[in-house]
C-alpha cells in the first residue's frame, strides 16, 4: 500500500476574485498539503498570481474562504498570517548586510540577538552562503540574492512560503541550478511551498504536485507524471509539453480498454486509466500522444500487437544534436510532431519518406474539451 497523503494545512474554499469586469479566479477550491511543494502553473492572466496574493493577504477574495489549519484567515492582513513571500524582485534592503537582511523579521518579533544570530547562521548554511553574512546585497550575484531572500523568508519558519516567479530574472543555466537547490532546501526544511510559474520545466522539475490553471479555473491537478502522462483536458495536454491531438468519438469499454474512432475512419485504442474522468461512450473527445512516445518505421513494415498506428509522409525533418524533430503529414492533412533520438543519419527518415507512426497503446490518452473541470482540488 502507498503512503497516505499528508494532512491539509491550507485550504481555499469556493474562492472567487472579481476585478471590475474581469473574473481573475473563478470559484476555486484547493487543498494544500503540509510539507509539499505545490506549483501553480499557467499562462499569463490565468489567475495563479492572484491566487497567491489572496493566500498572502495582499488581495481579499470577492467570495469564498481561506483557511490555515482550522483558522479562517479570510480578510486578515499579511502580518496576521503565518506566511512569508519571496517576490520576483527579492526586495532586499540595500543598506543592510546579508545577515541583517535575514534577521530583519526576527528582530521585529523580539527574538534575542543570540537566538537571531544562531538562526541566521543556520539559514546561511542551508542556502549555501556561509561566510557571506557581512556582505551587502549589491556585492552578490543574482542567484546569491535569491538565496538571501529565501533565507529571510524561511527564518521565521512560516506555515506556508509563497514564491512568485522568483527565478524569472536569472539566466537559463543559473535557473536550472536553482531549481535543484530550491527543491533541496524545501525538502530539508519541510515547509509547504506554493510556487507560481509559467515555466513548465520548472514545475515538472521541482513540484510534488502541479495545479494547471486556465482562465481562473483548475484544469489539471496531480503529480508531475500524472498531469503529463494523463492530462484531463486538451489545454493541459498542449500547455504542459507538446501533444498531438485528434478529434474522435469514444467507443465502449472492453476489458479495460476503449476504442476511439478518429478522422479518416481510423481506430485507436486507449487504456481506461488514461481516459479523462467523467467521459462515457459516444462522448466527443480528443485522443492524444506525446511526440517522444512515437516511433517512426518504414510504411511497408507489418503491424505490431499492442501499438497504435497511423501512416504519414515526412514533411519537415530537423536536427538538434541529441535528436531529430519531424513534422509528419497524416492522410487527413494534420501535422504530427515526432521527437526521435539521434540514431545516425543512415537510419533517420528524410523529407518525403512515407512512414508509419507507432506508439504503445498505454501511451495514448483521451481528454475532454477545456473549461469543463470542477475547479476543485483534493
């Protein structure tokens, strides 16, 4: 048996936020578990930052409630919530040293100098900045400044730490390094992190669970693998990585599998576990497969058991070093994207070649149109 989920320590219940004519968050319910790294992922304007600001007390819900444990904190200002925030700008005090920046909140709480010095030292060790306590923020790199901001937010040991796209100002190489460091730090301190990002790789790399938001609503919720491998809507399938989607009609279930009839009279099989919740036979659906799951073979080869298959013609072939990317024109005029490992030029298909696209049935998924989720998270 698997481990039971951690207890809930933050809960949003039917939360809506209205700005004039714009509904930024639409009747959202979400349980955030103690000690988890939860990411809110979505495009600009999807409501993720507004949700974070309501949790932090910087915005009040138009309707709905927010609980920290059993305490209803709806309407309470930030200083009366057990929460800290790391912003995009870091907001460090330039005239204070690194140590004094980290200790700022402790001093406001009346913590003794000795205790504050000990806790600051622990934080500097945690974020790998030991020995830099006396420096000013201007003497630090962007990554180091981010760690100081993180240490300052963690030193008070909040119930919830909110992070609003804190890596957006870092270059790509440093951002990848900080993804690993941030996950290490979160695992070590055991504090609940709520991370807001529009970067799919960040969310996949760091999160215990991901909430995918669109137009103020939740369209996907689960572990990175669950949300990527078994998306619930076409929006999630397309936003979190790349997907090939075909419209189809869901057939009846037989021995744990469904047939889906797609354009051109083709039938594709899908495991029942990979069909979005709430769909039934005769539902209009989208059937999908990720580009890296597809294997290209010459069209003359015999079919293999346990695979889905569609024929096509290589329209575009590009080389990226570690692999190749193809656009395959299917008989109904749709382009399929295929990612393939670099296996040598002699074996790689070329533009104009007729090929078959094959992939395991278990890597096929069926999703519903966007906008039909319940907007609730366990």
